[in-house]
């Protein structure tokens, strides 16, 4: 039937029908063969672009992480150095035990020495914070000449561990002998175990 209909057509109509069939076959072949490959190549291009963005983001994160690791290393070093400024509980007991003799070694006379339990430090309102540091204070009252009192302060300050002088009051006892009375509050910070905290 179709061949009979084609046979009845003139030559230019037959050429038009064959051209239409060739165009239809070409479009069908494009859709079956070429289009999937084009779609695949487009998807691969998008995949490469997405992977490239992920790689760049990964590099940026790695650079940031390296920077943070260096910063953390510096902070650890600073933390280790600062731990050396703190007393262990045993060192604190020894320090407060020697606090009676230290003024005498500098030529001062001790009037009174009172330990203050659980006193908050100058910068912290609590006596113990989350790092395990505890502030321990003593009220020390001594008498002596000006040079002797300065030697006492120097001896307290020149320790490996840090000793804070929170309050300091000095007054003249005797003009003739140049005797002075000095009341001071001394604070040290203890940490339970320096080695474990590192």
C-alpha cells in the first residue's frame, strides 16, 4: 500500500518523502546514539566542575586546619610555660610553711601571718575555676627597714612560681630607727597535677 502510494507520486514528491524519511532517521539516530553521549559529556563536565570546587574547598579547609594546628601548638607551648608559674599542692604547703622564715632571712620581723582559705584571686571571683586552679592567700604583717621590706618583696617575686601581692600597705612605726610596718596580702595559685593537665 505504501509502495503503491509512493509509486503514484511524481519524482519531486518522492524525493521529498525520501528526504523526510532520511531526516526522521537522522533525528532518531541522533536521539539514540549521539544525544546520550552529549548528555553524558555534559554530566561529566558538571561532575568535573563540582569535583574541582570540592577540591578547592578541601584545600582551603586544609590550609585553615594547618593554621589552627599551628595556633594550637603555640597555645600548648604557652600553656606549658604558664603551668610552671603555678604551685602544686605540695609546693604550696612548702611555700606557706617557709613564709615565716622568708621575712626573717631578709631582716624583717613577722608580726602576724594568717592563711586565707578559698580566697578569690584578683581577676577571678571564684576560688576554683574549670581549669583546676585554686587561689591560696595569706595576710602577712612584717616590720623592718625599707631596704629589708624591699628585699622581702624581691625574694617573693623572684621565685620560679608566681607570687602575687594583692594588697600592700606600709606605714612608719619609729622615725628614729626608720622602722616600717608592712601589711600585704600574698596570693599563689595551685593546680592539682601539673603533669596530668599537660
